[in-house]
């Protein structure tokens, strides 16, 4: 069976007006958004932690993680619980749209983006859906963007090192 005929199921969700997707095999579950408990972290995309059936999970703001602009999560926001080989974490999305099945002929490599979060692009009719790499979006990202780091935060980071 060739790569062109292999099918992939994706969970499609929105961030603003754009569509993104994750492989359904790595989506553990989708829950209604609740404000995570804030914790101190040099990673600006870490919104905090939640308790999911007794397990403490980090929750990342996917918009910040991807370097996009947006306001606070809306009323339809969800937390997608992503499971990788070694980690489990939540990511905040604006809304979950659908589950779709695509074949390899719909997939294209993403242009070099300078991030390990993007896996490819799915062309579905007139839609472009950005495929995210679950490993890339839940791996620790402690490098704070220089423009957002204040001098006090920079001193705190140096002192902690």
C-alpha cells in the first residue's frame, strides 16, 4: 500500500480564523475550557496546570506556542488533551470543528517555519489545514521570546541557571 493511499484521521480545530489539526491517534480527549491554575514558568505559552482524573497536566496556549496573535479564549474554547510517547498535556484551542479522514495525496510538507510544531499542510478542497506535530507542541519550551522578556525576568532566569 503506497503512502498516497494510506488514510489519516485528524481532529480539526480552529485558532481564530485558521484551521489546524492533530492526528486522532494522539488526541486523548477534548474537554470544556476551564482556567488552568497558574504556575511560575519561563515558558510564556504555559497557561498553568489542570487536574484530569487525579493527574496534573500542563496546559499550553497554542496561539502563543505558535507565535500567533489573539485575545483570551472565547466561550467555545476547548482543551485538547494530547498524548505523546512520553508526555501528556493540554492545549487551548478556540473550538473543535470536526474529525476528517484524508489520504497521503492531500498532504504536503510545510515550508520551513523555524519551529518543530508544524508537521505539514493538508489540502482539502479549497481549505488549507495546518498539521501540528504533537511532540513539538507539548515538549518543554523554556526559551522566552526576547521581545517579551523584561529585565527582571531576564535577571530571574540568569539567577535560576
